[in-house]
C-alpha cells in the first residue's frame, strides 16, 4: 500500500501540520487559472508576485500575491467608487 503525498508532503514531518496545510492551500490557489477581467477567458496566470497576465489577450494587471484579487484590493476599489 502506497501513501498519497499531499502538496506539503515534500517537507515530511518538518515545520508542523498547520504550516504544511496552509502551504498547500496557498500553492493550490496560486496554480489555479482565473478569469481575465478584460476578455473573460479562463487563462490568467501569475507572472510574478502581484502581477497577473492573460495568456490569450496579453492583458497584464496587478493583484494579490497568491490570487488576482485580494481582500485589501476589494476594499480599496469600494473606497474609490464611493469617493
């Protein structure tokens, strides 16, 4: 019987369960494809930290470190619309 390795499984018993679990959540969120705000296709991937790019239309925009939109960014958008 073989063991199934999780995303944080490469660390073995090191660093604690909570840290490895959080790392798995972050990495799965990071590698996911997202919808492009410009053309709407499911082709947005992370280009570098906080920079996201659509591989179809080439639209580049800033966002969160691990996902194209962050909770802080959403708050900023709401404040800009109100003011």
